[in-house]
C-alpha cells in the first residue's frame, strides 16, 4: 500500500513521502498548514487513491473524545422503559457507535480523518492516546473490548490554534504543508481549471502573490481562495487586462472580496493603492 499521488490533488514529493512513512510506521499522520492548503482534501484523495472507505470526524470546540468511541443514550432508554418498550432489555440498542468504533470494526481497512483537532479542549488529544496507540478501547456498558480488526490509516489535521501535548505528538508522524510556490500553484490551478487562458492565469497569479506578500495582512489569501477568485473571474468573463494597470501600478483587483476576508485587510490594501496613486 503506497500513495503515489492522484489526478485531482497535486501532492509534492515530500508530502507523498510523509503519507507513505505514516503507512509504514502504522502511526497517525498529523498534518499542519495554513487554512485552505488542502489538509482535509489530502485524506479524501489518499483514501480514494488507495481504494479505502473514509470516515470523517470533524472536531468542534464542544467535541469530547468519548464521542469518537461511543455514547450511551440513557435518556432514550429511560423513555422506552416508561413506554414498556421491549428494546429496553438490550442495552446495545442505546449504544451510539462513534467513528473510532466504526473504523475498528470495519470489515476492510479504512481511512479515518480527525479534522481540526486543535479546535477541541486541550485534554482532547490526551484522551485519545491509548485508543490510537493500542487500537482498542473498553465499552463499560456492554462489557466488551473493542479491538481493531484492521489498523485504520489515520489523518489528523491542525490549524495550530492550540499547541498539542508532547505525548500525543510522539505517537504521530508529522508533516507541515508549506504554502505552494508559484510553479506548484500553477499545477494546482491546472487541475481545477485546465482550460484557463495563460494571460489570465499569469495576471491572476501575480496579483494573488502580490497581495499575499503585503506586510501587515491579518489573514493572507489561501489556495482555496485563489481557486474561488479564478472561478469568479471566469464566470464574469473578466479579462486579464482588468487585473493590472498598464503602468504596473498597484490597483484594487475586481472581486477582491474573494481574496481578502476582513475589513482591516481591505482597508490596508486600499490605503496602499491610494498611496501608490499619489506617488504617480
């Protein structure tokens, strides 16, 4: 089992090495990087390329580790007992299996995505240490040990909102997805928009990287935002000439709201444009 890339995802050589290293070591692959650099999509594309079903667990600030294992629905059981429902005699009817239980008991190897783990409480990663390490857990309500039939291929993504515990990091293979350089970014765009005119692509890429390189931006535009912007430019049939002025001075590009996502960054960019125009 080896990942060699896919038609729908531009994976750099070091990223493919990281995926295959995690497979070889049988450890979770912890992927960090700027939002919008394709961390979640990586799990989707690897699972598709390796012909493995993908189970996804999207983490929120209120998510608890226990939810990934199972939950006991005591309220439903109490209600059924009051209604004299025969289901109440079998506690299995009130065990809600989480994604880890589903992954462990799957009949074939699966990929498991734990998405944005840093959104949860700081204790969340520690609460999963044993389960991810030993690939088993105990269900106290049914008194059964749930062991993995096949070790799932685990992807864990993080946007670096919180530091992860050292004990958790030791159990993972780590990879940081660097922001794509211009050549890699062009490959990514070609995958999504194979018919894009070279003139528009060149002008859009220059504008995009000029904006990313502006000092003081609160949120730099990401790969996904570039793709959204290009989609809008094509839909509105905006020519390449509209993206830059003839004298190469800085100007506000059309549909800039697809790239800049807060008022501080837009104000900063407009101020730069104004100062540039005054110096003409």
